[in-house]
C-alpha cells in the first residue's frame, strides 16, 4: 500500500467543561504522528458560557437559538485559528485541513442522536481552509455511542509504550482508553470529570474552578453522600457506554459546606475512575492523564490514593496534556480525508469500524 501523505492539520475542541476553545496543530498521515505543532487555549467569557449552558440538554436541530449561538461559536473558532496561524507566522496555505469538533449540546446515543453545534461551511469560508466536522454522527447512526472519540489518537501516541496502558482524559466528563499488549482498544466514559466540581464552586462561590484544588483540600469527604453518588447503575453497566454532561448533578451534595462538597465531588470523580479500572480485562501498568483535571492536585491525589498503578500527567510521556483532545480532532480530520475509520467496536460499540466526518470547502 502506498504511504499516505503527511498532512498538517489543526484540531479544534470545545469541551464539556465550557472553559473555552483548544486549538492545536499536528502533523500526521492518519496513522502515525510525525510532529506536534503549537497550540493555544482561548477562554470563553462568562456571558458566552451562559449562552452555551442554556442550550445543554435540548436537541439543537430546528432550534433557532442553537443556530445563532452555533454561528457565534464558529466565529470564535475562526478567531482561534487565525490567532494560532498569526502567532506562528503561518497562513491558510500551510494547513491541509481543520478538524472542527464543535460543542456538544445534546448526547443521547440510545436514541441515535448526538448534536455538536458549529457551522463547518462558515468556518471553512472564514479561514480559507478545508474543514471536517460532525465526527460523531455516523457512529451514533450506526448504533455506536458516538463517544469517546480520542482513543484511536491515544493508541497512535502509545505505540512505543509498554501495555496494557490506560490513557485517562479528565475533561468535563472523564473518559478512559485501555490499550492491550496487542494494540486492542477498550474505551468509555467513566463518569464525571471536572464538570460537577466546576458547577459546585460556581453555584457556591461564583468561581470558574476550584483552582489548585484549594477548596477540596480544605474539606472532608462525606462518605454517605459519596455512596449516594456512586449508587448509580451507570458504573456497573458494561462498556461501551458514554455520558451526557447533564447525566450527573450536584444535588446530593446540597447540604454540605462548600469545602466538604468540593472534597466529596473530587472523591466521586476518582471513585468512578476506580470503578472503571475494575471493568478492564487486566489492570494497566500505568495511567497517563490528560485534560484539565490533571491540574487539580486534589483530584490527582485522590486518584493516586485509589489506583494501584502510577498516575502520571501526560507530559511524562512527552505529550501535551492540554492540547491532546484538540490534536485528536486534527488526527481524525486527516483520517476522515483518507477514508479511514474514526471509531471501532471497542471504542464506541459501533458494529464495525466506522468512517465519518463531513468535509466543507472554503469556496
Ligand atoms: N489549575 C487548576 N486547578 C484546578 N482545576 C483545574 C485547573 N486547571 C484546569 N482545571 C480543571 O479543568 C477544567 C478544564 O478541563 P478541560 O480538559 O479543558 O475540559 P474539557 O475538555 O471538558 O473542556 C476546568 O474547568 C477545571 O475544572
Ligand atoms: Mg476545555
């Protein structure tokens, strides 16, 4: 088979934490990563976060608000692309394709629906670069969970490492990829990541996050509330499985002080990840952690207290833990152009390896 062309791609991710847009450049042929490029994070302002929040849990199809906010979201992504290019002395002609994830507002795979707002054609016109979006729709239409979608990228990054290996992404929702010695993949959402902790400190203190895990460190885990939170059928469900950001909430913690609630929600995220570990066919020899949750020392300490193997930030593997999800969508955009599958039975439960993505041209 002829070697596939190495492309330069930009991946764009707006995660369920709603902290903002991650943009990252990647060189890849769709199988192998040839080089990491620069990346950036462009935070959303509180006003735009509120607009996104108002859309969550409602189908965005035929929803005028979702269309308007999707256009604003697209324009913000175009700004992020233009900034990434300008900061690095690059132009549109240096980039082969953009992988545009969009923002998930509604995820109900059992009904065959997953919706990411964002207008691929508009982004292509605004940047002058080809855009691939709508990565998850085919998978869900084919009976898959439509998530997680980073596992094939995790596997590409991990070829040289000893297996079994677990790559844990702690975003708003947390997801894990377990890679077997022969390269086989199992992946699923483990439970909440940062979203409940963020929601809790926003409701109580008007904070965007528990910076440095300060509140959680100051509090004590309430075991009864933790048990109540863990008493959820999701954790016993066999994989493949995925979650909507709205599947969990902080109601059980209502009676707790801010600090005890933060400690308990941190313990909840950690316990749900430990529950996932018990579902793997064999324990991994290490956990490589990406996503914003690895910046929360209280969460990392809770994980280290529960998991038997080393829990290390992705940087220990030479990866860029804040750019990894965005890089994954650069990788998937190239795979989409090549006609390679984006998801597998082991990663989303889809019946057979599934292609996907919708291509938009600038003109
Ligand atoms: N310094 C920090 N201290 C505590 N939590 C942090 C810190 N930095 C990031 N986080 C957490 O990570 C989240 C962002 O994670 P991210 O990986 O971007 O999630 P998503 O992929 O859902 O956007 C923040 O909302 C916050 O909860
Ligand atoms: Mg984010």
